[in-house]
């Protein structure tokens, strides 16, 4: 009885906090009421009841194991987690692909399965009035999945064909950048694996990975829509309570280290007149208290570079992960201008560390980050994804409140401190792809470089 009262009190506190502070007053919207329950198998179930009428509903499931857990020794089987993600919906205990697709169509639903380094995310978009049937179908897809040789061979062949096809050049250089940045760690390899590592994977490996890492005590189920919280919790308990838990696997991976010096890599592309380039380093963990301030610093760097080099289409990107992730500035320029633009990026990053940003810059960056966050709250899918992140990275029940507030409170000193710690501090990775004959002399002011094979 006391435990139930505490759960109800916690849900009420979360609901009040969620509805009071997420948005600035001028953008206030009606926010969901939250109800939560931890099942006997330790699956966390949260229902966000939206006040908006209509059928828009999203069900999300996050499982806190991802590609970081791919076996790489004694045999490299990188890409196993990603391969598994593409086998869901192929077969369950009593359904095959066409039947599953027909069931989704009858529910007016879609289902997306995504694997990244830290987790699996299942996101089902459907109709609130059919939440019970949707919960059941998602349970069958996830918890009653069957992995048969025929499907395995087909999925593996499809991934290999995609590897052989030409890649987007921006994605290609980004992968090469991360390979060098995360060398010697679990992140220092392609998430989808290589032709060699995929060749070592068997259907037995897929089954083993699934049974080892898919467990309710390392998962959270989120339902967002115009639904009754108590009724959804009741139905979810009956359906998802049958999922059998396993012992959790420890997260004991070697963390990435900051580049100790400037590392310049050049990949020759003699047929091109332009150069792709990327400059970067590390970014704080998703649960690091400094993460919002580093986001502010990265956003201000983006705005400065857009003004400084408006024709270069520079992108400042970052990715918060369970361990320190990547920060990068990526762009393209005429080959003879690439080195000059890289030096301009370095100078802009250094300026963030030595002088305070202006009030106008702070306000602009705050407006951008909070606006993007708030826009996600306008749909059931956006709310669901925010809550999935909160559960995955254990950001706390008040995450939706604290994130905008911390962005608002971020001042010039906080940006400067975050920039000194996380915006290319000390060493960095510089990677260029273009005509080496043009790039080599232009790279001399940057320092020595290493030429790498395509």
C-alpha cells in the first residue's frame, strides 16, 4: 500500500513539474499527465496522457544495450547488433513479415526499429483507441521474435550490398573521422560492421545476442497519447509482465581519450576539384551535468561560423552518448581554400575559450536550443523520444523541466568554461579528402599530416 502511494505521489510530482516549466510562457501548451509503474519483471512503464483530442499515439520501447556490446574478440563480429535490429518484424512465434505488416496496417500504425551504440529504440506510431492491440503487437514483435536462417541470410546480403554501393561523401568522411577519434575503443569501428566481421556472424550469434541483452530490467516502455493512464498501465502489466528478465550485463568499456595533439589525415581524391573536411574532438556524456553548457558553446560556434564562412555550409555536430561522444565541424570547399577554412574554424573555436560571448549571442543560442526542444513537445512522437532519452541515459524524472531551465541559466562564463573543456581543447582530429596535389602545400601551415588510403 505504501509503495503504491509513493508511486502515485511520484507520478503527481512529475506531472506538476512537467506541466509548469517546460516552455516559456509565450509558447505554453497543454502538457501530458504522467503515470508510471514498475512491473514485477522490473520493466518501467510510463504513460503520458495528452490533453489534446485525436488519435495521435506513440509507443516507445528502449533497451539499454546496443552496438557497443558487439563481440570483437576473439573473433570480430562487429555489426551484430545492427544486423539484429533489421531482423525484427521478419518473424514471430506465429507470424511472418506479411502478416505483421497486415496487422500494422489494420491498426493504422507504423513501427521503426533503430540500433545505435547505446540502445535499441522501437517507436510505434498509431491510434489511441487501439492502444491495447498495439501494445500486444509490439510485444509479439519484440519478445516473441524468431530468427530463422532464411531471414538471416537475406538481411546479411542486403547489408553487404549497401556497403558495396557508393556512400554519401559526407557520411563517408564522418565515419573515417570517428574511426580515428575513437581508435582503440568500442566506438572505433563501423556500427554496421565490415564485410569481414559480418562474414563471421552466424544466426546462432544473433539468437545469443538477443537472448542475452533483451531483458525487461534494462528497458522502459513509454505510451504517449489521448489514453487513460490507469487503463494503459493495467493492460501493459498483463501483456508485458510476461517478459522474462535476465541478469544485467556490466558496461565496462574503455572510455575514449582526448586527442593528445593535432592529428591531420589526408585522403587523396585526384579527380575532384573540391575537398571534404572535418575537424573535431570529444563531447561530454549525455548524463554529464556540463552537457547543456557544451551544447550552448557548440551552438554559438555554429552561429559564428555561419557568419564567418557563409558559403561553406559548415555544420557543427555533436552526439551525446553513454561514454564521451564526438564533436565535429564538417564542410566542403574548393581544394585550394580548404586549409584556410580549417584554420578559420580553429581560430573561432579558440576565441570561444579566451573571451566572453555577447548577450545577443547567448539569447540567440538559448532561443534556438529551447525552441528545438519545445517543438518536439508538439507531437506524441516528440514527447515519446524525449522520454526515451531520459530513461536511456537516466537523466531523471525532471529532465523535461531541468533542460530548458539550465539552458536559460547558462551565462557567458558557463559557455567559456564548457568551450575550454569540450570545444577542441588541446589536440584535435583534422581529416580532409580531396586532390592531394593541391592540398599538400596548403596543409603545411597546419603541420605534418598522414596520408591514408581510400
